[in-house]
C-alpha cells in the first residue's frame, strides 16, 4: 500500500535519486500493508463490528514507521533481506525505518528491554545501512540518549550510537537521531549528547516517538533543541497525542488518549521536516493497563484511539 504524505508533492521520477533536503517535502511516504491490522479488520467484520473494521482498515492506510528489531530480525542477513524487499517494493516512495536494537534497550521502562551486544549491534546496523539505500529515512534508537542519562549509560552508549550514525551517514541515509520528548530530559542536557553522536553529520533528530506529549510542547522543545544544535532539522511523532491537554506522565498505554495529527511534510523554512507516525498507533506499549506485549497490535485500543479522535 502506498500512502501519500498530506500536503507534499509527488515523488521524483527517478527511483535511484538520493534524497536531498527535507525528504518529506516532495516525496510520498511508503506504507506497506500491516498484516495484523488487515487480519483484525477482517475479524471485526466477521463479528459484525463494521465500525471497528472500518477504523482498523483506515488505520492501515496511514503510513507509519517500519520497526527493525533484533527480536524480529535477529541476524544481519535477516534484517538486510527485509529492508531490501521494502526498498524494492517502495520504488520511488520513502520508507521510514526505525532502528531499535541498541544494547541495554529500554533500560528505563523495561517493557521493550533487550537489544544486541555491542559488536553484534554495530554489524547489524551496518547491514541495515548498506541495504536501506539513499532514498529511505532512518529514525535511530528511540529513547536511547535520554535513557542513557537516566540509566547511567552515557559513557558506553554514546560511542556506540556515534558509530551507528557514522554507518548511516556513510550510506547516505537521511537520518534522525532520537531525542526523547518535551517532558523528559531538558534540551540543554540532551544537546551535548546529540553533538557527540554526530547529529550534525545527518539530517537531525526526532521527538515524541512512542509517546503522547502535545504537539505544541514538542514543537517548543524541538525548536529549542534545534537552536542549540545550529539549526538541526527534526520530525515529531504525532500518532497518539491527539488529546493535547498537557504533559502526559504515563508512557505505557495511558488511558484517555487519541490519534493525533495525520502525517504531513512541512516545507515552511523552519526546522520541522514533518509530522510522522513513527510508532504504529495500534501497537501496545507493554502489558500495562491490560495491553498485550510491547509491539503487538491491540485492536481494542486502536479503535478507542481512532474513536476518541473523531474518526
């Protein structure tokens, strides 16, 4: 399935043309069909829930991040084969890959704990970089830098991420290094770490990935961080922040949330490149609040988020 990013121009005619500048301004974002959403929509239909089936199908039509984890792709060859197949299917469209396998991953929350050992991780990332190509986007390691501060892992994690950034840069991949969100580590504390991993060598950073902070707060945080980084560009995850009623302290399936602003490229001369749905909104954050394991589709919550957003 191919989904156009709202407000953007069409794709370039040459499928092998590298992205330059804002990748979301003049390209369509690729969105492959989500088998779990398709199955859930069919199941809801079979049970007579036409409304739920419609909402799940509509969710499947919105482009989201494609998460690369060692749990799903445990070897360099496995992740390379998947990435290569997506790139081939995407043609002139832009896939957004989320690299999520750093050592001691999710040391703060624990619901997505795991990751690869350092040597294996860097080999895995280099395999991704060589397969992604220069017409794709990478979101590098959600939460890894702010969590490193909280978990006392700065000394070990920064060098690892610096090598990952270098691998993606050398492959010509448009990369955004994750920078947490507005209700976590202050911008002036995170900026030095982003500098140390080499954010100035890639496109910029991402905020609010898998979180729920209001867009207004994220925009202010990202603008401040960009200013500290010499004008680095950024994307904001708006998949589940549609309530916008202030800071959200519960990161794990908090009740009372809604789908947020639809993915859209921004071409206004600011540091903001796009609103994106990096985290597929229908996926659980973990077993909190009655959810399934992290990363699994939770159809009931997906329908609730869509309904709360007025779909």
